């Protein structure tokens, strides 16, 4: 083996180790993604029921006053366009 091959091999190994270290550092700083909630105005939220539908009868309802997909404080008697009845 010639000296040139030895240098080339060292350069490739160092580059590979550097990339592996950078990848590991990137994984260590990655945070799990959090779902973004939708603004009340985007789903036409109102504090009163509509057509007999209200938030506490929706699959997205989270007692006592929250929703899994709409941001902010939610009235149990409210309604929005994302209403999905519990089955």
C-alpha cells in the first residue's frame, strides 16, 4: 500500500466520523413535533350551540373547558365548524 492510499483512507474516515458526530448531535437536539391547535376564528367558534350541536357532545371535547384541536378556553355549550359528534 502506498502512502497516498493511507492519506486518502484517513481523510475518508475522518469525514465519515465527522458526519456521524454531526448526525448524532442533530438527533439529540430534535424535539418531538407538537400539533398546532386551530384559532377559534378559523373554525367559526361561538359560545352557544348550533342546530342542537355543542362542544361537550364532540369527539374533540376535553373537559372541563378545552378542545383537542381548537385553541383557548372552550365553553361546553359552544360550537364550531370542526364539530364531530361522539359515536
